[in-house]
């Protein structure tokens, strides 16, 4: 079996499971800190660089607190994400509010918190004016319609992407915002998701720097920050190489020195990485309940797509390690399933694994971003616990598992469920 290393082994997983029954998420604090530090190091050359962690990737306050300690802000896109930020005392410039199709009360809340507002559409200028008012610092989201990475000519067609403004709208938006007295202007674009191509950020930066120069020429507006957003990928498959963030930082710097510095501009760079920061450092740990042999061989886990839906909705690959069998030969081909009444409830299809049996504990890798947070309650399945593996090796419960009482809490229970714990 191609190996992906784990920061814990079978004995520790069993020990944890004795206290917190599987399934659970386990996040590796040391791994997350290492990753953020490398990111900050890579962009240390840029004055004002800031990472706004995309809250939707892993909206747990313990994780956000850890990231805050490392100097990160937060990228929010909803009322509750803003609330989470406020309660952690992440306010003002520590929030990038990158929303779309935004409800009035969310704009108003973002304004009360003093967040930097990233406008997804030109019509939102007037809407924001009516619901909270225009802030001193504002950012506009760009959708170029198409995007290609020179190196291997990946073409992204963005014509059916709902995000951002066209070039003409963006220029017009800058003119309007300037006329309305906005002081600090930024640009934002996210053109790819999960890019393993190390050239992505540099190609995007080049596009955005040229856009900033165009804007200055056409409107007199000086862009002072550019948000390269999220989209840097992680190696879900064991043969894939991780993105070398130091090289990414260097490549962006080269573009900056070619285009921005000679134009006499000073532009702070921001990122809104989610997956890159926490993805590889989260594991869904689950126990084998059953093996079943019919037209295929099935391994049934106690986790379901409700805990991790990426394989079910994207056909995403998530590596699976059978704890204690790391070195065993992969002699068996299994579909690894959950218990939902849905045939797409499979964590892996035709996966070569060591022989598995009931009671084995498995770790599903790279579940630290867009994992727990995409969870749902289909079939009445309850959300599992989240645990933090601290740097000293101890484990902290950072979110308890749901109980039936949580599941029924939003009903008018009048007598039916009032006694539930
Ligand atoms: C989802 C999202 C991100 C984070 O994306 P990752 O793939 O996790 O890096 C950042 N910014 C915006 C606006 C997003 O929608």
C-alpha cells in the first residue's frame, strides 16, 4: 500500500476511541502550525501579507484560535461565520467578508464588525450602501471569464462561474467607489480550486497586477491590496507531491518585482487558503463494523457520507490507512462504505487494501478541510466529535458528538422528545 504517514498509531487511536467512540475527527495541531509558519515565511517579503483562513473549511473555534495565535485573520461568508469571528475577537481588518448573493443583515453585520468587504457584484455597491454603508476599505471580486496556466495550459472556463464581476464591471465599480469616497481599494479572484500546479498563484498574481495597473490608468484608483484567495491544492493521492509553498512565494515575488515595483506601486497580498492549511492535518477515524461479500467485497464503517461527503459528491479520493496494518500487503479490493440508504455512500471504490475485518480502525486522510463542515444529517445520522491532537501528544475534545436531542432540537417537541438527553 502506498504510505501516507500518520501522526498517531493504532495504540493511540484505540486509547482515544475508548474515551470518544468512533467515528471522530482528529486534527493535528503541530501540522497545522507548521503549515501556517511555512506560508508566512514564503510571503514574508511582502509588506502587509496576511492569510485570512477560509472559515468554511474548518469552522471550529479551537482551530481558529490556534490560527489567530499564528497571526491569521478569517475569511467569512455568512452570519454565523462572522459571529464565530466576533466571539474570538477577530474583528476589523482581521476579517475578510468574501460572500456572494449576500443577505442584507450579513452586510450590516460585517460593517458593524469593521470587516474588509469583498464585493461579488457591481450591484452590491448600492445594496451595501443601503445595508450597513460603504466602508473605508473595499475589495472587488474579478471573474475574467477564462483562465489558463501557461505551464501546462489548463484552461478554466469561468463563464458559468457565479462569482465575481466582468472586467468592464470591475472598472466601473472602481470609478463609482472612488466617487463615493472609498479610501482603500483591493482586488480579489479565485479561479481554480485544489490546484496542485505550483504556478497557479504566480499566474493569478500576474493577471491581478496587470489589472491593478489598468485600473490606475483608467480610473486613477490605486489598488493597495490583492487577495489571491484560496485554491492551492493538497495531494490527496499518495503519489502526488505537495505544493512547495516557498517556491510559490518566490514565483509570486518575481512577478511582483517585474510588474508592481517598477510601476511605483506597493501592494499587500492576502490569501484565503482553507484546504492547504488544515486539509492534510485532519483525519476521520472510523471502525469497521461489517464485511460483506456479494457481487463485490464491502467493508462497512461506522462513519458515513454524513461525516465526510467529498467522495460521495465529487468522487474525491481520500486515502485510507488501516491502523496496525500499515505494512501489510494490499491483497484485497474493497468498496469501503457507510450505512446510509444511498449507494453513493462509499469512501472508496475498488480500493486495494490489506485484509480488513470487523473491529479494525481506519484513518481516512486529508479530511481536515471541507470535511466535518460539509456534514449533514441524512438518515438521521448524527454529526461526530472533533478532537485536537495537541503538540504534547494529548487529545482535547473540541466539539462533542451530536445526540438524538440535538437532532430533534429544532422541532416543536411538545411532549414527544422533551425527555431526550
Ligand atoms: C472556499 C473559498 C476559499 C477557500 O478555498 P480552499 O480551496 O479551501 O483554499 C477561499 N475564498 C473563498 C471566497 C472561497 O469561497
